[in-house]
């Protein structure tokens, strides 16, 4: 119970501060910290991250959300999440966790690079400029959706950089938009894993409640933090978790 409460709080804080990345910590936390199997941890993570992201999103609505991008990326991610879940059932759980660790390292390296907050075609509305960026938005949705279903991640650690680099959204708008997409992706991924899944309500609630509270508080405090410090702290955290996952998987 204590590991679930404390680790859930960490996941919520990361979601609230960075606008994503909570699920990349949630799955290893549930597997190695709480003792769930990967098969049980993935849908539990998706459920908790969806609810926590929705809570964090409510505090960022005033900063502006790009609803056309949310619709395109979210719609593309739903079938991709189902496909990723189908592929994941064919792979060894230890292989999945090692893939998870590799993706975490890549995400950490990306977080150390300063994101570009310039305006781009996807930030300008529904005109000709937006139509030119729509294929890129669909591509981002397919990639992130597939990883959501395969690894049980909401994809925020990939979505936020993708929204700023490939689609040109401002950082503040990208974080809120990312949270909305995470809710959609996590719900789709959970539906893909729901067959035969029985919710462990005690563990799930012990993990989810602090996650929701942490995301609400952290989202408000994040406005006072320097972006560089947030990125470096997050990168160090996921490097540490990646090492933890690799060591645990190799030992197993």
C-alpha cells in the first residue's frame, strides 16, 4: 500500500509539471514497486494516467488547447493503440520492459534538448496552413497510439516534443493539448487491454488518488518553475527509472 501511494504521487507530480511522462514511470512503478505483472500493470497504468491527466488538464484549459490537433492526433491514435495492444500480446513481457527502457532513455535525451516554441502551421487554425500540417498530426497520432497500446504509456513524453517540433505549437499550448491527447490515448489503450482484466481496486485507488491530487497541485506550481529545470529533472528521473527497469528485467 505504501509503495502504491508514494509512487502514485510521483506519477501525478510528473504529469502535472511536464504535461506528460507519468505513464512511462507508472508501468515500472506498478511492476517493480507494487509487484504487479506487466499484463496487469499496463491496463492499470492506462486507467490511472487517463484520470490523472484529465485532472491536470482542467487546470490548463485557460492556457488554450488546440482542438483540431487534439481531434486529429487522438482519432489516429485510437486504432493504432488497438494494433499496439495486439502486437504486445505476442511478445515476451521481459522484452516489452527492455523496449520500454530503451524508449525511456531516448525520451530522456530528448528532454535535455531545449524545445522549440515557435509558431507553426498547426497553431494557426483550420485554414490552408492547417491542412498542410494535418498529415504530420495524423503521423504523430499513429506512432504515439501504437506505443500506447504496446507499452501501456499515454505517450506524453513523446507528444509534447512532437507538438512543438513537428507541429509548431507553443510550449504552453502543447502541454495542455498533450494532456487532452493522453486522456484519449489512455482510454483507447485501456479498452484494448480490458478483455480479461480484473481491476484490483485497492491497489488502483491507492495509486490513483495521490496521482490525481499530485497532478492538480503540481500543475499549479509548474507555472512558477523554470522550463530548463523541469526538463533536466525529468530527464534525470527517467534515466534512473530506465536503469531500474533494465536491472530488474535482466535479473528476472
